[in-house]
C-alpha cells in the first residue's frame, strides 16, 4: 500500500550474492537502510521460512515425496529463490528513495504468499508453474519504486517531456509561479525530489513489466545480471511475469481482455502444468491490496522516518492492524489498540483503505465468476459498510465514528445551478464565452505540441455557426485543436469542476504540454456544462489531432443532464479530417423567446489573438 513520497540520490544495484540456489542462512552482507542490520537479516531468513510454510508453497514448489516431476519442480524452486535474493537487494533500495512509504521490502513480498494462501483458500488449485509465475510477479510488482530499478535513469525512462511536466507542476505548487526554462532543467532539490517520487509511483507498474528482462550492468565490467537468471525460464515466462506484475495497477475489468489465453506447459514440464494468467493476476492484486498490518509499519521505523501528516496516518493505522482471518467468505481485520481522538483521521483512513480492499475482492470475484474460473475463498471484507460493527473490531476511544462528510444529494441539480442559468442568468453570451474559451485552449495546446507542423497561424481555426430551422436553431462551435480521446470525452469532460489540463492524465496523454508554458483560459468541466443552458440535445464530436480520422467519436446527450449520454465511433462521413472538436446544441425557438436576448445577436464574427509559437502568453485577448 503506497503512500507519500520522498527522494534520494540514485545508486547502482549491488549484486554480491551467489548465483546458485539460495540456502537458508546464506544471505550476503548488505548495507541495509535501517539501523538494525542483524535484526533485519534475521527477518529475511524468517521470510523464506514463512513462504515455505504456506499451503500454497507446500502444494506446488516444496519437495514432494516420491515425486515423478522432482527435476522440473526443483528447477522452478531454485530459480525462484535466486530471483528472490536479487529482488531482496533491489527492494531494500525503496525505503531509501521513498522513506515516507510503508514497508515495501522483501518482507512485504514474502507476506503476499501468506495473504494469497488465505484469500485463495485451502482447496484452490494452482500447479508449480503457476506458483512460480505468481511468485516472480510478486517479486517484481513494486520493485520499480526505486531509482535502482531504472538502469538508464528515471528521467530517461519517463521521457524528458514528462519529467519536465512533473517538475513544472511541483515548482509551480511550491513557489506559486511558473518556472523558467532554466529552472525546469535545473530545479531546486526539493522540487526535483518530489517530481522523482511522483514518477516512481506513477511508473513503477510500467517498469515492473520490463524487470524480468531488464539487464543490470556492473559498471564498466562485463558482468550482467537478470532478476531471473535462467535464460530458458526468462524467455518462457519473463514477459508474462512482467505483465502480471504490472496488472496490479490496472483496472480489474481489463484483466479478462489482457489475459484471455491459458499458456501451455514447456516441453520439459508435465502437460498439465499450464499457466492461467487471469487467475494469477487476480490473486496478486487482491493479495497486494489486502496486506495491510503491523508488519508494514513498525513503530520504531515510524519514529525515525521523516513523515508528513498524511504518511503518518498510514503508518499509525497499519501499525495497529493485526493479521486478517477468514470468516466464511469475508476477511476480518482487527486491532488490539483503540484509536483516540487525536488518531481519528488515521482511523478513517483505515476505513477507506479497508473499503478499497473490499472493492478489490468483490471486483476480482466478479471477474473470476464471469470468466468461469475457480473463485477465491475470500470475496469481501467484514463490517466495512457498518461503522458500529467495524468500531468493535477496530475500536475507538472517547469519540464516536460518525461519517459526517459533506455530501451532494443531487449532483445533477448542483450542476444545473453552478453550470447553468441559475448562476449566469439567461444570457447566451456565457455559453459562447465558455465554449469558445475551451476551443481556443485546444488550439493553443495543439500549437504547443505540434513542433514539426508546417501549419501557419491562419491554419488554426475556430468557427461559431448558427443554423436556423423551422422549430429549432443549431449552434455549432468547431475547432481544429488538440481534440479528445474517448476516455477524456467520457471522463474528464463530464467531471464537473475538474481541470483536465493540470491533471496527471493530461501529462500522460500529452507529455511536454504543461512545461511548454501552456496555461488554459477556459474551465474544462464547468465551461462545457454551460451548454445545457441552451438546450437538452447536445452532441460532442472529437478526435485527437495525432490520431486517424477513423478514431473520431461522438458523445450524444439526447435528454440533457437527466439521461445518460451515448458514446459511439463516428461514421466515415462524420469523421473529422484534421482532428479537433465540434460541439453542437439544438435550441428550441421557445427557449429563444425566454432568453433576455436572442442568440443571433451574439453570434458575430470573432477574431482571437493567439500567442505566437515558442512565446509564452500573458493571456489571450478577445475581440469582436
């Protein structure tokens, strides 16, 4: 469970461990990040024993009596233990680079076997090859939350544009102004640290997919290391292990699409040692989400780590949680220590986290059932929706757990009030202003990204058109700007009051945009919703400028805010040739008569002064 971040100077991975099979007590000396090195080494040895004591291990990779497949089983076990040893060293770097995070070292990875064993249940079927893939994916899933997991360096893997965007955002947050080009290339250390920490968290799953094949070079020497040293196993299972490791960060609904096929056994293995990636990916994600207990947040580490308030809450509640147990098909979490009023925020964070675990278990159970896979024994978390009962399992002292957060009872009504005529009055100018502002932002964003475009200034166009029919008017606002993907059309566009331009999604979708100096003038969410002041039938057509015409999509509101919009791919005749967006609204003449002024009075030719490429704008000027 990842929390807040920090940063430290990057060092190379030290790999002075033996290449052979790891034996108990043979751990190499390693400069640990805690002050209790000998105690920490003892914990590592206990970790191997803890893994080997689980039913999951005993049924799959442990030595079996009269085993006809002993050679294959022993080879899987030896390669896993060697990979575990290298992963132990790499996982030890995480606490140095992200000291505010709860424990992500090898003890967390080892505990996933125990947690998976509890969740799957004693009767769950897993063969040795699947256990090997699960174990290696568990090794990789969080390893990239350290600079050492990026042999080429974090900025290199993230890409210079994305690195600059992240630095830009943290600089602006810290200093209240946009940084200069020199300040982006050489940011203050605290800004650099926060940018690096954010990218480690954002990219760790993506890098986890590469780790099984990632090569670690010993400086200028010819010595090369891989987490999975056996080239046959690395070639056979490496890519699959990486994808499963990365999948713990994906939406669970995507798992059946990504892991639709069962993988056959290699020639040297028994025929029935097939690998079902879907069930392994499901098991890894729920085991990772569910492992929250005192082992993740030792009190002494909390005392010596630099923690902000949010991080401290994570440490406090996890330190007080005991290992969960299974009651029927529900995980039960308990605490032996009550939460006093000063720890109320930590208790509520615990509630939110347990509800997240509950959501994961329920989602995975649905995925398994819908795809006709064997379901896990644990399918939910006990008492997470009943605060009185949960307070008995995780007690409070001298206060009452009343969930008194601010709620929005009628979100649609709020949108009408804050995004419509109850705020602005019946003035069509407001709608034009907001829609045109969004269009201008889209054009300016495209110009900032289109470095090699041979378009001149007159090539970027924004058009406002009013078409009259017998009973209706149609208002069109078109631009050939940056355009929207289907995800943005169905997500950020409809997220009332949220700014897409400064979001993580925008930085991922358009690297380099924020650090180019682009500053939006429109209100991406509220601005769009103002269109419903004019009519209920609204159509949004868009495609990204860097995609093909066939990627044009249409979002249609047939009944205003009261109905669900329909998203569909545009027909070839409706596709946008050059990218950008078109918003159209159907206006009844009855609404026109109610308006304080008529729409045509406000649809006049407009000229927009756009900043020249490469020049930072002091603001956009509008002229009629």
